[in-house]
């Protein structure tokens, strides 16, 4: 059994896992193509499209100009016609320019036309993540925006295995998908299956079991929650970390089952609290297991304002493990000596890109 595991699973970084999924899917299905700004660049979108371009060339890995709206429309049309396009946005902020095609066409295609018309299984990758000095228009995480719309699948993979598995599921499924990748995760290493093993949408995972408080998190905040849990364990607080994997569909069951066990909930997100992912998780618990809560829900998110440009203000704007620790202590009503602040997971990032 050990030999099989060593043969079938290897350590890859997050970006390598995305690259492998892309290449494997392109080799298995000649209809898969990659389009985006700079996908043929020598850096290959943080390395994720480099091997695909080397293997399949400019006919299937296509550089496009600054034309997000047009590219999205062309990609939806290509998907409807039978191709499997992957559209790559090195800045997810510019996904707003693609919303008409994704929301009004791709998401609604099967519902509006049905029958033998099929769907529009276009896959859209968007890169998010803080750096420094990027300002309000380059620091957003729009997963909740796209998660609002029926007909789309939206996921925020937090591990290399899920980055590969969710992309494989997207490229072999029949639903339009938006994948949001945090660039602070690209160097993260983890075990990844060699095979094209899909990870289903709508199925979360317990990243760390615990008994005192549940922290539900997405993307980078899963790792911030795990770091917070390590520190809280030294303070006698047992944290269960739930990685939702996908925003839509959302695994309501795993969230409610965890909160039913712990009685307390903290939600951690890289985007704002109002009308967002953290609000949805709180609503799911309030509607399904309100009797389980022994304390009010706490949300760990950026403050309700656009991201600042100055480095000190940006440091204060972005929540992380330290804020999760404080929230967990509050809901557990644990007091004692202040725990030391944790270094940001992005420490050492040389940005802004």
C-alpha cells in the first residue's frame, strides 16, 4: 500500500499542480485550449501555463490583448460550439469586465436553451492576492461576486491537490467554472495525485479536527486558520478548520456538522464581510443549526473599505492568523496573557506582481 501511495502521489507546488492538470487535460482532450494575457510569456502566469505553451504551442495556448470582455465572449461561444477553453486572468480584478459573458451567457445557457443545446463549460481562472502598493483596484477577491449567480461553479482551492483536482473537474464537467487562485499559495507544496483525479465541487474537507471552535475558511485563509489553530492549541483551545474548497456549490452539511460539534463559529475570508462568503456561511448556520451556537458568530475579514496603498495601512487592512486567534479566544471566552502576533503568511513577498 505504501509503494502504491509513493508511486501515485508526489510533492508538487500549487503552481506545478495547476500546470500538470492543464497539460494532462490538453493531452487527453484536443478540444482544451488556454487563452489569456501573457499565457505564452516566459514566466507562464506564475509557471502555470509555461509547460502547456511549450508542449502545445500558440495554436492551443493563445496570447490575447487587453480585451477581457471580448475574450470572455469568444470563449463562451467556443464552449457552446464544443471546445473547452480555459481563460486566464493574471489579475482577477479584471474579471469584472468579463461578467456579462459569464453571468448573462455562460451561467444561463443551459437554463435558457436546454435540450440538445447543452451548456457553456468555459473555465475561468483568476489570480488574487495582496502584494504591496497595489491599491484598491488590484487587491480584490471577487469569489463571492461570482458565487452569487446560479449556473456557475466557483471554487477557491487552498492546496496543490485541490488546485489540480478542481481544475480537472472543471475541464471534464459540463458547468461553467470560475477558479480563484491566491498567488501567495503558488509556492505552497503538498501531495498531489499523478492521475487526473477530479475533486468534486460542493464537497469541503476538515483540514484540522477540533472540539472547541470551528473556523470556516477559503483559499489562503485556510492556512492562516491552521497557523492560528497551532497557536491556540498552546492556549488550550482546540480549533476545527473547515476548508470549503468551493464557494458555489457550498458544502452546507460539513459546516453545520462541525458547528454542531463545537458550538462556536468563526469565518475567515480575504474579502469583505458584507454580502460575502462569510455572510453566507453565517446564514447557513443560522438557518440550519442555530440551537448549536453557544456564542455569536465572528467574521475575520478586511475592514469595510477599499484597500489602501500605503504599506503600513495595507498591513493593517489584511486580516490573518493573529485576527483569527483573537476571534477564537473571544467566542470561547478565554482570557489570559496576550499571544504574540504571527508573521503574515506573505512575509518576504517582493511584489507588487
